[in-house]
């Protein structure tokens, strides 16, 4: 190695070290890790609230705010249709669908209106800086937008529940979580190296967590493995969800000033699985050749598929 090459290498290494140090100093003084430095874009798309008062409302049944983040892909409407039709069987819920987008997808609004559920449709794109990270924190911008909506509009005796569009849920879980005061928890199936993520319960109290990816997390839970009382949520000074992949749940629960001893155990002492982290096979977004189908049903069919995000 020549003297010039050694000098260049030293400059590169030295510059890298300076960059790392300055980056860490910037994070410390500019804001908390995982918190955006600029205001996030949030857009209200549409909403609907049932006008007729149900017997459940008259009897004071707490409402459950089901937050579902989504993003445009071929499976999006299929996932939301499956989940939405499950939710139609549940009393007193308000479905908040928040998409990772700067615009509102019409197909989502049409679906939610057709289902007839009380709903709110939001759009909030992930800041570009996080899209360039090695591990992208998906669904955070959408959930943060929904959190803000719940804090501003949610009923104090209501319950907040994060349910992704690739989850499958037994409707009995909603009866379990409806009495949540602070934070309740239960197992989630088909996730991680253990095929389950669950609190460890001894004598009716949570004493730890059984999860295949501890990663230094205080609360080793899946996003679908807990619910939060809205009144308790509103009492906290700064509720947040960090843009840190794999630590979204942990960061959110920590921001609630939650103690493990305060966790309310559900699902028969965390012995039953009532929600699963299923995954639909991914389909490529194709561009179809339609030269021979300009005058038949295939043209209209593919136009509808394009609206749903199934093809390009």
C-alpha cells in the first residue's frame, strides 16, 4: 500500500468515525431516538358513524377502537375485506384504517362504506428518512396518526387495539379486552421462533414474557397482543411509538409509564390463543397485456383490479 493510499484510507476511516459521533450527538440533542425531526403528514380521508343508538350503547358497553395500518400492494383489499367482515360480527367497535400513503385510496373508502361499520380512514406516509434504513419500521406513521385521532376523539371508557391486516382474530377476544382499564395482554399465535408470543403468568400476574426475539425489550409482545384503556392513554404526558423496527411495541408501552405488575391478564390466564399473525403469500404487481381485450369484460375487470392495487 502506497503512502497516498494510506492517507486516503485514514481520511475515510476518520471521516466515518466523525460522522458516527456527530450523528449520535445530533440524536441526543435534537430529539429522542426514533422520533421524527419534522412534522408528519397526516390526512383525513373519510369517516362514518352509526346514527342509530344500539342496545349495547344504551347499556354503556365500552367502544373498541380497532387500528389497522395498511399499505398499497396486490393483497391489500383482500386482507382488509377478510378482516372487515370479521369485524362486522363485533358490537361497539370503531375501525380506524390508516394507510402508508400521501393520498387516500378510493378502494379502501368504498370497502369500508360497503361494510357499514363505524370507521375512520386516514393516510399518513412514512417519512422518507426511515424508508432508507436497513430495517424499515413499517406501520409506524399510520399507527401514530391513529393514536392522535384516538387521543382527540376517543371515549374515555373505550379501548384501543392494534390489529394488522394480516392478523386473524377470534371475535371472543373483543369480549375479553372490553373491560381493559390500563393495559391487558394475551398470547399471539404463529409468530417468531416459538410459534407464539405470550406473557408468562404466575398466580394470575405477569412475571415475564415468552418470546423468540427478546432483543433487550422490556415488553416482549406482538402488536396484536395487548389493548389499552383510552382513559389511561389520555392521562399520559407523551404517548409515542418510535420509528425503530422491532421495538415499536416496546417503545409504545414504555411511553405509557406501564409497570409489569399493572398488566391485566386475559385469555384464560394467557393459556388460549385468540389472535394469530398469519401471512398471505406475496404476489408481484404485474402489468398485463390487454391489446386483445379492449371490447370485453377483461378491460373493465382489470381496471377494477388496478383500483384495488392488484396490478399496475
